[in-house]
C-alpha cells in the first residue's frame, strides 16, 4: 500500500528514500514532505528530526525545515518543507552543482556538534574499519574457493599494512556530519543546491567525511580532479588532514568494494571498476 501514490490521502510517492517511504503531501498549507520510517527505525526518525532542528537553529537554509515528528510505534514519521530541484546524479552535467555543494559542506563544517557530541554518525570510520577487518575478512574466509577471493584478500591485507586503519582510529577533532554521502539526496534547482536525508547525522571528522563523499559511487560522475581542487574548502588543507584523508579514502573505497563483492556476479562491471579503483588508491596517493 505504501509503495505507491495514495491519491485518497493526497500523498504522492517520491523516488528518494530507499529504506523508508517518502511522500509529497498536499496539505492545507501547500505541499510538504512526509517521511515514513520502516519498523525499527524509531531512532533514525528522532535523529533526523533533531538534526533538522539543530540546523535550523544554526541558520542553515540548505536543509528542509522541520515541521513535526510523530513517534508512532508502528510507523514513525517526520514532516518537513519540500525541497525543490533535481537530484545531482540525474543532471546532464553533475559537476555544474559541485561548487554549490562544496559551499554547503563548508557551511555545515561550521555547525556546532551540539547534542550530537556523543553520537557518532552512521557509517563512522571506526565502524567501517571493524567491518572490513572482521565481517568482510570472515566472509572471504567462507568463500576461499571463489575465484575473486585471492585478489580481495590481497587488497585487504595491503590496506591493513598501509596504516589506514590505525590512522582513522586515532582521535580527531569532532565535526557535525550528515552521515550520508549519496549525491542523489543533493537537489539542484539551477541556482543552488539543497540537501535531504539527515537520519544518519552525528559527529565525524572533516577528512573522513570529505573522503566519504568523494568515494561514494554516485560521485563517479564528477572527475577526481574537480574534487581535488576543492579539498581545501572541505578542510583538507594541511599535512595531517591530507594524511587522514588518504587513509579514509582508501578505507571507504575498500568498503564499497566489499559491498559490491556481495553482488560481484550480478554487478560484474561495477565490481571490476571498484576493484581497479581500490588497487590504484592503495598503490598511489590521490593527492
């Protein structure tokens, strides 16, 4: 029922929101965005609503304005203002929105951590490190006879030996983070970008978040050189931040390889492309 438009309730299903269901609701005061969280995502609903309140208090206008939160035990919901624009990966030239995106990220980097000071973002560096060293390593052991396992194990061992994990596990100044690097949530209206989906928000660090957005598969549509030129705006601007960025870039790229490894036969081309990228990152410095 909730996978389609519901005209009787004046709800129009929106494309974004894979894990949850997002609708445009034609309410009495105009169209608003209604996000319904799947069962068990109560914490995500609260996290998103609190993040949006925090952003509004901090003067950030690139995020939707929070309207209300319904903590329904079966289907929690958050209502926000509707954001205009087209998803950046769908643009004829996604790079046309890059400068505006980086400007928003720079604004976000100045937002105080606030009530998220003790709440790490979803997909934090330490979680990815532990997932690679524990979960994926174990999965590779379980598929020892697979023709890809030797190469995957070699890359995992190379990553382990390069010191990236130790670098990321060292403490770094905490910064407020969206926790979501998918460019599909960045909406370009021809003049500026706005960004939806804040349910993964928490604290992170600048260098890790810069690497996380650059290494997201949706960012492949933008040339690496464009990203490199804007790294100082993402607070990757000295020896230590560059060192941490490179460690994060290698780690996040390997994480996406581990995700694609799960579907290495169904998505063979994407898997091989990511395999090549990880190998290059482990053998060369990005910056």
